[in-house]
C-alpha cells in the first residue's frame, strides 16, 4: 500500500465523485458528549455528512451530564458519517460515535473493521475521555488523542495532557481545532500513520 500519496496538503474537491478507490479505510471519531465529533466529521467530509442529531429534552436531564456544555442543544443518537478521499486512491470513511453513556452499547458494532480511532478530548472535562481511551486500549484498536482547543478553555501542553490521561508513550497526542478543515485533516493523517506503525509492531 503506497501511503506516500497520502498527502495531507490536498484533497478531492467537495462534491466531485472519484473513481473507485484502491484502498478504503474505516476511521472512528470517538469521545465524550459534546467534544466536537460531529464538527470534525463535517469539517473534513467531501460529501454532505450523515448526521443523526436530535434535540436535547428534559427527559435526558437525569442521565446526561451537561456540565461544561450547557449551551449544547442537540446530541448524536446513532452516528455521524463522512468521507474523505486523498490522491492515490486512498479513501477514509469516518464514523462518529455517540458520546453519551446510554449509547455506548453501539460502539462495538460501529468499531467493527476500523483501522483506528480519534479520541477527542475537551480539557474542561478530561474525565469524559477516559471511557473512550479504555474502550480502544482493551480491544487493541490503535487510537490517537486529539485535544479540541475550545475558545476560552485553559491551554495545556501535550505532555500535561498525556500525563493527565495516562496514555502509553506510543499513543500520539495532538492539539487541534476541529472546526478547521486543515487541522482536522492532519489529525486523520496522523492516525492512519500511527495505525500503520501499530500494525507493523505485530499487533
């Protein structure tokens, strides 16, 4: 597989159908409630992303933790789906997982066949990312930690984030703004490169 063509500086034009890709890769975008999974998928997808968002209601107040995301009005109840194609025939299929604990039972099915996962982190609610990290560690699925730098949130170094989450040294940790196409795309490229190294170590 020629990943030299996996050029993070270019992409297929939005709305343009490519020929059948030579390689298709399934990527998960996971993390706690309100960390930016839907935003990341929408920022990089070359097609109109599939979204399964529903409005938050008072019924969910007793089970949904809204601390730190009080302004959030919708939630993903199934998954988000997007697509990103790179020159050289490499296409990523992106699946955003639901973040609320009551939907975690879906993660096993959504993760089937994935080469790796992006675990999005909000520094205002670091504990919300522990479940996602544990999920992929236990299943031996390579993952990358992407810290979504929200406006007004306290800034931490990569080393501080790594220590706080207690992730293994080989797990990449990146700072990003998932609203920006270029930064979100670079996270996906880094994940694929990490997944290749991970599989090369005999996992």
